[in-house]
C-alpha cells in the first residue's frame, strides 16, 4: 500500500480532484453554464472528498498492507468509493433540506457519480504511487549493489603490496609502519561499510588522503600529492561512502603508475554559489593508450559514483571527466542545502 501520509502525495491527490472539476467545467455538455459560484462549490466538494479519502487510506495503510495484493487494492478503492458516496449523500441531503435541486440530478445519480469518480482516481493514483515506490526501491537496491561492487574494487594486489610494504618498514621505520597499518585499516573499514550509512565531506577527504599516503610509500617520489581546500567548506555535508577515494585510486592506477616519471595528483575542493565542487586531476597517458584499462576500471567507478550521487542529490548532481593536454580530470558537482 503506497504511503499517502506524505504532503507531496496529498497535494497530488488534491490536484487530481481539482483537475476533474476543471475538466467537467470545460466539457461542452450543454448543461447550465459554470458560474464562479458553481465552480467554487464543485471544487470544495471535490477537495473535501479527496482529503477525506487520503486521510482514511493514510490511517488504514497498515491493515490494508497486510491483506493480499489482490484483496488490498480493491479494498482501498472500495473505501474511497464508500467515503465519497457517504460525503456526496450528505451534501445532497443538505441541499434537499434547503429545497435546492443539486445540479438537476437525483440522489443516486449524484451520489453514485460522485463516488465512482474518486474511486477511479484513487485506483489510478495508487497504481502510480505503487509503481513509483517499486521503481525507487529498485534504484536504491541498484545503488546499494553498486556500492558493494565498488568496495570490492579495492584490489587484492593493493592489499598484498601494502602488507609487503609494511613488512619492509617494520625494522627500518616502525612508526611509519604503524601509520601505514592504521591508514590501511581505516581504508578497508570504509570499504566494508560502503553501502551502509552516510559519510561526510571531511571523512571522504581523510579517507582519500590515507589511500594516497599508502601509495606514496609504495611509489616514493614518483607520486606527489597537492591538496587545494578553499575554505569555507561544508565539512559536515552528508555524502555516500567511497565518493572521492575511487577517483584518487584511478588517478594513481591509470595515471601516475603508468608514467615512468610519475607526477602530481591534485585534489581540489571548493564551493561555488550553491554548489560543492570536487576535482581530481593527474597526468595520464593518451586516451588511446589507456582506453582498455580505463573502460574496465575508471569508467565503472565514475558511473557508480554518478549513479549513487544522482540517487541522493537528484539531477543537480553531476560527474564529468575528460583528458586534455596530457592530464586527466574528473569533477563532481553537488548542490548545497540552504544555509
């Protein structure tokens, strides 16, 4: 049973009820002209019936949801028809007591028609909301699955290389080895929880810095890192997990590690108007040379991040990437909430 207790859905039902009144007023039926008073009366009745149906279905959502689907849907429509029939009957009786003939229609013609229209609208609205909820659940499941797949992309050979690196540091620099172990633990802890809960901008930047710190120990002077954080920044902004780290991982694996001389990975974070911008830029081979690896790795990570951000922030979230002049850059744009 779709949830009709949400204000947007209540507004949608009221809008549909008013739309029916507008259609009836515009229909060339040859009946008495629609005066402003008649239009306001019909609108009041339609909105009142729609509100009553929405409130009833909202309150009875639990019991109806426990019914089998083939019984629950007819029960919801029947309740809507019953509420509309009762309300229209009361209105007709009141007009009759005042000796006013309502729209020239008998009791059953007026009450039956007033009940049939809300029943049809309720059936269409419930079907629409049901399909929308199923689609939203499917999108959320896909986003969760992509997050789970993304966490598996922290490759085993990265773990093995890191452990070998730490083993080599134990005798030479125990403090540095300890720091590498802690960074590696934080990285895999974040990866294992990629599909659960939210992260923040501060946590995502810290995780990316820990990954780059481990890779710096492995690549040495071939990997240089430059952070450009342009304050003020919304460090507490909720974000899906593993948004920034896969981008810096791509910069290292598909850029720096493929160049004998290495290079600098630049990570920029700044705000522009009501948008947060994140950009990862690095030297990289020409697209033709890097295309196979990019299509398998970097392309998948960027598509997954774009999909999860679109699910969270809507169409205002954008992920763009491109190669130019020996450098590859990937940029994320996210809308900021009102101050």
